[in-house]
């Protein structure tokens, strides 16, 4: 079984923003990883918001999806109960909807790595007790 790569907001923003502190890291990682990368709509929404000042920000994100370099196959409606429980459990962190969806994706696809800049993923646990395999600078 092939390892699936799931991508969080930070690495996507860094990849598309040459001025981002982690741009070189994100570019290097995405050169090493075979497409597609997987994510959820909440991450794409965060990216469009964070890149809103760039004239090509949202267009660049949507282009990655259109070219199937980024694939969204996660349906929140199918996972509402575990997502709500997870967000309640990590309310003190706090856990965003995007983070909860990504953790849930790692529970579904056990052979995976999550590309992230978010240190909270070292706190979160998949299936309640297992660390999440992450790629981070």
C-alpha cells in the first residue's frame, strides 16, 4: 500500500508565497512527494483566506485542485460525530475544524504522513492514543 500524504494549511501557504519563512522547505518537500496530496475543504478555505491579499492566491489553490495535485475526498458530513468529539477533547488547545478533519483523515488512512507547520499536531492523537506521523521543518 502506498503512503498517502495529507497536507495542512501552512505548507500550502508557504509553497505559494515566496515571502513565507517556510517557502523553501515547502517547495523542497513537494518536489520529493508524488502527487496527489490530500486535504479537506476546511484547509482550502483557510488557504484562500490567508492568501486573500495575493491577486493570484485563491486562483493558485483552485488550480492545484483542478489539476488534481491536491485532492479533496473527505466529506465532513460523514464524520461529524468523531470530529465534534475531537474538537471537544482538544478545546483547550484549541483545535480548529481543519485540524480535526486532518486528524480524522489520518485515522482513516493509516499509512500516511501529514505535512504541517502546526506544532499542535504533536499534541493531538489519532484514534485517541496514537501519534500522528508528521513532516515538519
